[in-house]
């Protein structure tokens, strides 16, 4: 009998030691190729930096962190399969969502059905329909379109805008955003003079820009993805949007990515667009500044976005949130972790974050910034203050909005 | 020959153009300079394909397609390793400016692309119809055995044709990056449409290819503005299905 107890104790000790040696697996899919590949690779670098940092401190629960990330090619169709593999074959302990709404939306039913914790990654309203209680999106825009489209449209209104043109990609993110924009525009009494969707990955916007010009709007609200955003900026430069337009931009993904900013250069002047971080004095943050110094060195080696303003600090912050929750609860149980994140303030490099009932930032901090005084194609100029002037919200403002045609000169 | 790597070569041409523009060379000139390089590259790729598949008679069915899918994958990964995954654009005097016709403005880059594409198609059509090698290229697509009886070497002719096709990717890639931003995975977007245009035109018809491209573009635009964006991607294959049902040889095929 004594021998049996001894044997059981030895086996238990061995199995405990074996578990303690197993890494904590964190898995995700990430757009590493395709339209969002540029942003995805930069975000992935930041997450890898967090994994290196946390492992240098001893890992989570005394176990090393193993990070598993697959390329989803910015293709929503392959994402559910990747997450099934992560869960059923790789047996990951924790999940992070891919960067972007279009690629996150397909896995929301699965995580709800399996009742899993999912850390969101710059999605927009991905949980609006599903209402999963273990979803926590790390994105500064909060729930609904008000915090996003509202700031842009109010700026247009302040310039005397009375009519609006809306153009949006026919994809989840852009449609969510422009739907919200329509609601806000209606509430503000703006007259919609043009409202058109276009297929994602369109390369020529000449006909759309001509149609917008013919409609003579005061405000042009654009919801687009990177390649389209670049093509739209070019088309506006070539064809003009007409003298009536006072403000243009709003939801153009890609104008935050260094290679696109560098390539477009002065063509960006006057555009007003959302951003998560710009080097203006109201957003100055020593922790982010320090992180970006480290990031820039790695980004150069790995040939990813050399500025890293938009996604990397927020992706590093996702890691920090998991670190805080696991450290405080001493658990990898998804319910326990979700309860903790829901009830506590998450202390991250991008600020202290509290979540609302749908798992979005309770206090959104999305800024609208206007490109000004961009000269030539020198990337360093985007590191200077005054090149992306924050025109809203009021608490973050670093300058007043200038009408589009004046900011172009 | 199931050359499904053609769009990948097109993207390769765009990136090669981008590389040359970083040395201050105009993108259009860069495309022209790259044509001989791509021609030689095409000869090499065909020779490799012939040695490993066609010459051994193992190019039938899916194996030939697998070879070119493999090549396309290697090109894509190579571009990612060399340039990263970010969108790349080029600059030139005719990019970012427009030509005015009354109230109408047309971007110069689109006019340049249209003009060069038209000239290239005309030149290729003339080459294929007026020269011995051109006619041999058409003949090898119809009947290899008959061509051999005429004293021409089908393998040499196919290698030459592959070289020309790859050379056109250089200038077409230059036009692609002149029109808009490119990224390494862009070929995936083009492969369906490319297939559709070629089959719609009728295999081997140069003028048909131009017409099929125009038909597809106009049809997509009309559907886009009338039926909505969700139907636009279905246009290519919708037209293809109808044409294959009514005229299996394609609109301009013999």
C-alpha cells in the first residue's frame, strides 16, 4: 500500500514537472501576405517582441511562451480552418484574433460556440452581432461608428459642410464603418449626394472620382483598404474632387503604413484620416517612444513597416494584457481570464484600458489627423510633429482643420 | 501548356520595374529594358519544364499545372523575401497628372498603359501572322506533328513562344505598377480573370484577347453600377460559362 502511494506521488510529481516544462501556447492567424500583409507583418513583429520580452522575464506561470502564427493571406475564407487547427491540433492555450475586421468576422461564431477568450486585433464592430462575452478588442475606436465617423463628420460640419458623398469597399470593415457614417450623417442633417460601393482590390477609381466630382459634395467619406486607398489618393490628385469638397478621407486603411505614405508623399496633403498613433504632442508617450526605438531596429532587419506607428504598439499591448491577466489570476482558464479582463483596468503601453459590455474600449481614443506640409518622399518627415495634425477629438487636438483645397497648396 | 504562373511573372515584372526605378529609371523604359532579360528567363523556365516534365511525357493532367503553380509560389515567396509584403508604387511624370478634354479629365497613366498595351498587342498580332516563326507558334498550338513535318522543331518554337510571353510580362508588369500599387500576392487576383479573357477570346486569338478584355471590363463596370458590387466578381465567370455553352471555341477562336 505504501509503495502504491509512493508510486502515485512520484508519478504526480513527474506529470507536474512535465506540465511545468510545457510552453504556454498562444496562437493566431495573421495577414502576412495579401492586401493587409504589410500591416500584419509589422503587428506580428511587435507580438514576437512581446514574446521575447515575457520569456526573458520567465514566461507565463513559470512556463515559456510559444507563439504560433499562420499566414491567412488576408483571405477570410481560410481563417476558420486555421483556428480549428490551432485549437484541435496545435492545442493552443490562448487565442489572439488576426489583424482586421474582414478576417476576424469568420471566426466569431466559432469562438462563441466554443466559449473561448479571444483578444481582438483592430477589428471594427466584429462582435456587434455575435455579442460574445469573452471578446476583448484592442483598438482605439470603441464600439459603434460614432467615435470614428463622428469626429470626421463633425469636422466637416464645422467647415460648413451640408452634403456628403460616401464611397466604400464592399467588405465587412468598410461596410460596418460607412453604415455608421450614414446614420451619423442623417442625424446631422447632411444631404447624401453620392453613395457607392466598389469591389475590394479595385485599382482604378477614375470613374468613381468623376462621379463624386459631378455630385459636388462638401464632405467625402471614404472607407477603403490599403491598395485602394493609395489608388484613390492618386485619382484625386489626377482628376480633382472639385472646389466644393472641404474635407475628404475618414476611414482609409493604408495611409498609416510607411511604404504607402512614403510613396504618396505630397499627394497626401489635405486628406483627413483616422489613426491610432501620430507623433503629435498630445499623443506623446514615453513607453511607446521607447518601444518604437527598439521596433525600428528590428523592422529594418525584417523589412517591415519602418515607422510602426499604427499597429505594433497595440499588438505589443495585447501581449501585455494577456500577461497581466494570466499573472493576476494564475490561470489559463478562459472564463477566469475573461472575468478578470472585464472587471479590471488593463495597464498597457498604449494606455490604461477598460472594456465595455461588448468588449470594446470603454473610452475610445481614435484621432482624426490631417496631412499637412508633406514635401517629397522622405519618410523621416512623418516622424516630425505638424505633419499629421490632430483635428479631433477635442482632448487630443493639435490644430484646427484646414479646408482640403487650402491644405493642398 | 497550363502556364498558370503567367500572372506571377507579371508581378515579378512589376517588382523588377520598381527596382530599376529606384535607380532613377523611368518605369516604362525599365519595362522595355527588362524585356530581353525576361525573354531569356522565359527560355530558361521552358527548358526546365521541358527537361523535367514535357520531355518525359509527364506533363499531362494535373502534373503540368502543379509545376507552374510551384513556380508561381516560388516567385511569390522570393518577392516577399526580397521586398517584403508592403504595397509598392512608382513615380513618373505621367503619374499623378491628367489630360483634360473639356470637362473630362483622364489620368495620363491610364492613357500610357492603354497606348502601350494596344501597341504591344498589335505588334504581337503582326508578328504571329506575318513571320514564319509567328505562324509556327500558331501552328504548334494546333498540331505539333504537322509542324514537325514542315521541318520546324516544335520544342524550339514552344521555347521561343514561352520566351516572348515572358518578355511581355516585363512590359505588362511595368504598366501594372504604373497603374496602381502592387504586392507580391497580386497574381492571385489576376489568375481567374486572365484565364477568363484567354478562353473567352478563343485560344490563340490576339485581337480576340484585346476584345475579350474590353468586353469583360465594360461588363464588370455596367454590372457594378446597375446590379451592385456583390455581382461584379461573378461577371467574368458568368460570361465565360455562357460563351463556352454557346461557342466552345471562344468568341474569336477557330
